[in-house]
C-alpha cells in the first residue's frame, strides 16, 4: 500500500471523525458546466494531509476532480488554494488541524484551469519578464578560473529571500492584487529585494525604480500585509516591502 | 491539425532540459520547451543537499580533483558506468558550478577560521584557510573521499532551478506549460518531433523539430512509496521506448534512498548524514558502524538502504501505528545548524510529522528515489538507433551512474549534460537540413487522436486507479531493494497481465479537457512498459551490482555481467526485447575492484589483472595526473572545444598537484 492507503486504512480502523469537504467545481472547457460547490465526505486519520484526502476523493468518489500537486512536500508551490478562505499549501496541511467542514476554493486573481487548478505559471512568467528577475550575464564567462569570492553571510541573506516558491499565496492574499490586475505582488517585490542584495546584479536603485517605482509596484502596496500573514515559507515580506519602499522613495527625492 | 515548427524541441522543463535549451539558444537556434507543469515546479526543485563538484576549497575538500571525483563515481556505480562519460562529467562539474555562480546561485561560501562540525558522532573544529575565504564551500556526502557536495542550505535544487529557469526567460525561450508529449514522430531512423496534448484543454498539437530532446526525469511513480514528485511517471522514456527503435539502458538499476520520512515517503537530504546525523534502531543504537566500519552512515545509498532493510528484518526496527521504520538523529548538529543549513528538513518534519528535529528523532525508511536507467544515448546525448533524438538528465542513460548514483551527482549531471547535449543538438541541427514530411506528422497525429477517442468511448470494465495501484504494489513487493527469481517472475507475469487489462480500461468521467482520469488512463500502459523493462531486466541479470541486489545471486559477477542492459519494445510485443552491450575492461581507467564499502566478494573479469597491471605501469611512467589520465583513457575529444581547459583550484599547480602551504588537513585532522 502507498502512504495514502496506509493512512486512510488507519483512519477507518480507529473510528476517526467524519470530514465534510465542500469543493469548488467548474470546468471552463465544458459549455454545460456552471460554478458551484460539491460536497464529499471522508474519514479523517492521523497524518492525513489534504494531498492524501483529495486523492482519496478522486480515487473513490469523483475521478474527474481537478487539482494540482507535484512535490507533495511543500517545496514546489503547485498546490496553493483557499482552505476555508485562507490561501495556503494544501499538500502540507494536515486534516487534523481543520474543522469538520472544510471549504476548498481555487486561488483568486489567477486564471482558472478547472476546479481547484489555476494558472500560476503564466502569471509568474509574465511577472519575471516584466521585472527582469535575473542577473544579466555575458554569454562567455570564464569557467576555468576560481570563482569570484562572496561574503558567506551575503550568500545566506540572498538565499533567505530566494526561498520563495512562487505559489501565489501572497498574491491571493493581497488587497491590491485583487483590485489591480497589473500589481506585481509581494512575490515580485521580494524578488527585486533579492536581486538588490546580490553583488552580481549590476542594477542601481534608479534601475529598480524604473521597474517597481509605480502603483503597479512598491507604491501600490497598501501595507495590509496579508502577504506576510499567509506566506508558507515565512519570508520576511513585511520587512522587505517596507525597506524597498523607503529605498524607492529615496530615489524620487534624490534622483 | 495545428503544427508548430522549431529547430530544437526540448521535452521537460527541469534543470537538464532548460540548460540544454539555453545552450542551443546561444548557438542561434530556435528552441521550444514543453513542460507538463510550470518549469519551476519541476522535480529538480526537490534536490536538497548538494551538487558534487571537485572545487577543493574547504579544508575537508583539500586534495580533491577530477581524479578523486571520477574514482568515487565509478566505485559508486559498481563499475556499471561508462568511464569516458564519467570523465567528461567530473571535468565539467567545476565549470558548471562556476557558471551557476556567475548566473546568481547563492552557493554557501567558506567562512575563514575556526568552524565547528560533527564528524563520526564527535564535535570537531575545522580551521578554514584565509585564502579560501568566500569561495564555494562543500559538505560531506555518502560514498565520497572528500567533502565535495556544494550546496545552498538544503534548497540546492530549488536555487539552481530558479536561476536557470530565469536565465531561460532572459534568453526569451518559450516554455509551453502544461503540454505533454504523447508520442515521438519518426520514420524508423530519424526523429522529427512529437505529438503533444494540452493538459488544460485537451487539444492535440504537432511539434516538428530538427532535434528533439527528452529531459523528463525519472519514473519513481511506478512504485508505491517514492521520494519522487507525483509527475515522475517516466513518460519521456516511455514514448522513446514506444518508437520501437530507441533503446532504454539499465532499467533494472533503481535507487532507494535511505532517509525518506515514514510513512509519507518525503525525502530528507543525505546532507543530514553528511553533516553528522546518525541512524539509530529501536534501541537507539547506532547500527551502521556494525555493518560498515569504514564509512558507517556514509557508505553509498544502495549499501545503506540494504543494511537498513535487513536491520528491520532482524526485528530491530522501531514500530509505529503505520509499520516499522528506523530513526535519523540530527539532534547533535544543534539548532543553529538545522535552522540555517537544514531548513527544508526542519519544515518537512514540522509540517508532516509534527516534530522538531533539533529535539526529536525523525522516523525514516528507504524509499524509491532515482532511476539510473533511461534512454540510451552516446556520450553526446544522442540515441544510437534513432537519429535526431537526444536525452539528458535522469531520463537519459549516457551512463554516468551505472548501477548506483552517488548523492549530489544528480543535479551536477543535469547541468553538465544540459551544457553538452545542448551543444550536440546545435551541431546536429546546423549539420543536417530539417525537412518535414507532413504526411508522417499527420499519421502520428491521427494515431494519437484515434487512441484518445477510443479510450473515451469504449466503456471498458477496468478501473484505471485500481490497475495503477496493482502495478505499484507488484513493483514494491517484488522489484524492490532485495530481489529474487521467484518474485521477479511473479512481477513480470503480473505486470504483463495488467498491461493486457489496460486495453479494457473504461473511464468513469467524461474524458474531456483537463480530465485527470483520462491522463492516468493513457499514461498507465506506458508506465507498465517501463515497469516490465525494470522487472525483466532484473530477472535476467543473475548477479548483484549496485542497487540491483539478487538474494539468489549475491555477488557482482564481472565475468558474465560487466555489461549494460538495453531494452527495446517492438510494435505489438507483450514484453521488451533485451540485449547486452559489453563494457570494455581494457579501456577502463579504473578496472573493477572492491568499492571500499559494501560486499567484498565479487567474481572477477578474466582480464582484470592484466588491465590492473597496465594502469599501475602508467601510474609509474607519467609525471603528472593529466598525462597519466590521457594515456589510460582519452576523453577530451568528446568535449566541445570551449570546455577542454583544465579547472583552476586554490593551492593546485599547473601540473595538477595540490600544495597546501600549511600541509593538507593540518592541525584540524
């Protein structure tokens, strides 16, 4: 038996509570489909995650149910959804932490593919293209010599911000993003903060200002900080956004 | 029929595919990448612990070089690897990591002065050299003579994938997301592209290409418990197999990782043990030194996994409500270390087990982890039997890993192979006119369309989820860590019968658009064909080598089995056709011997002693390691000219000799 079967069997044998799932359904490819919620029931079990629960529902009750999981380990960012209204990763949400009735909906803001599946990939690629989320490199760098030294703490600080998994929770939890489609979100702003820290990125604050010095960028943030509350990787978004805003505001004063 | 043309079609948007795409794009070619998920969701992101590259910057890496990395890799492979490919790889790995350092990967760096570490259960102090300050550091991993696994905390694959993916965006390479290749278009001699399906709408598309590259990763999901992402169903290898022309190599070589959390099967990195973590049994006894006095927890993965399973079989496993397991203890590394170098491990323990690994033991048990086998290619990444078809990364078998891969060699292979295979594809495209026979494309397109229509309409009696579970169960029961003839025969029979039953799958859902049941229904027979290649290959190979362990043939048998299994699936056949490709012992730079861990017994090849004498003579004859290497097994001609120069190292002279001014190891040893 795989882990899901092992855990589900354990739940059945130990007389666990009954969970009730209300799941958003809509298939844009089917002209007869209308948005609605379907209800499914399942026995809870210790160690059961929403990854296991949704797969059991699909296997046993509705083989057409759409959702996205890839790593099922909380590192790839595929499975963000609204769980009782709060954006978070489904794969590492233990059903034991949830009430008896669980309402699952797709992330807002992103294009709906079907049921709980949304197109975060397309949104993230457009954001990357807009903000140029990379270090500009010459085509032929010297690969034979010793690498350029970097301060160990600087490398670690960059990684702290690079841990973002582009799951989209911060965008779904953002007041501005819901109202203004072109807002780059905390995900985009955090990336700018990451590249600003990187000595290999030759962009100056004036260059970053060109990218995010507008209402679609750092000045669109209303400081509601839903992003910071819901980030599954606990990125320091509050601090980074505040810092970035100060730096960008300074460009308007000095530049 | 919608047809899209591109010079290079890359199927798979993980590290290997994206790096190959960038290489071909830089040569001026038009490149299109297909990916079944947004590329940053690829399984490459799950690589935690590190990338092997012999930089020799940190104290415990001093004296490391290509030769040491090469020997570790070949021993790890249990002499199944192609040694020329292993040589190319160890030469390229330092270049690949330095390129990624330019591109923005925040590799952890050497902090000079006294650093605390845990080695063999003891706290020690290492005094890093001032000259190495800020250079890329490394941690210890299994089966290696030096600390060589360069890392970004325990998010190494994540950082590498994000950096390369963003560089692909910078290079304006289109990635067609949620598009799955269903079959390769070919005329029996030359591959011309692929028929693909949009996983959001169900639309069928044709891609024609001068060169087609498969980089879809491994096939762990044919097993019940795997550390692999759920997308790792081996579809790239399967559609190559279904051409009936391309071959798969060494499919029976399947790796089981020692430390998957129990029962969820989620990986916690080898870096846990590399950094000093220990394996404990039900009595909290550290048992690995009892079996492996030399390497203990840091023998190769195949060896450690076998000892863990046999220790459990002796009744020494801990028990939980889900079954038996062992413990991984990283408490001795301390909270600071865990919070900075093992962050993902900490999160995984917290969310999936509800424990704090700085204070509690982690329940672990070996789980399927890596597919050494894959699409057989030459050293340039091209299929020998189907021209224009290339493969790289875990999906390929150019044969770096033989029968067991070393930890940290996987992400290193993805970027190295991407760099090299991307160049090969560019050479191929620039040297061959791409002509498109629309009749051929239409034939393949209509075949796929008809197969999907049939699957939707036929209303058969078999349920796809039940057949999938039966396949996974058969593989886990009979084609796992320990194998024998009875179990393997049973597996081949059962898998064959499951494949037959696939013809009678009926869908419960509509089969339209993104319908997940339809997707599994067309993937399952392809997975079963891969599973049959694994099981049949394992049944035929009457020896134990690397991760392939036969209880009824416990020794490595170089006299009979110093070869590579090649599997082909002729059209309409019920089983794969297997043939064997000999490994030339007289061309080996490192002739077979004991690995330095694991079983000491093996049946030698008749020419082993002769080759060993030749190698020893060369060692005495040549002044420096480069000359000796060149004399024994030339390989640089296989590399593009731009990548042929030597790699510089701190304290290494132009002759390749290492001279630490304070004497290697020094006071800290």
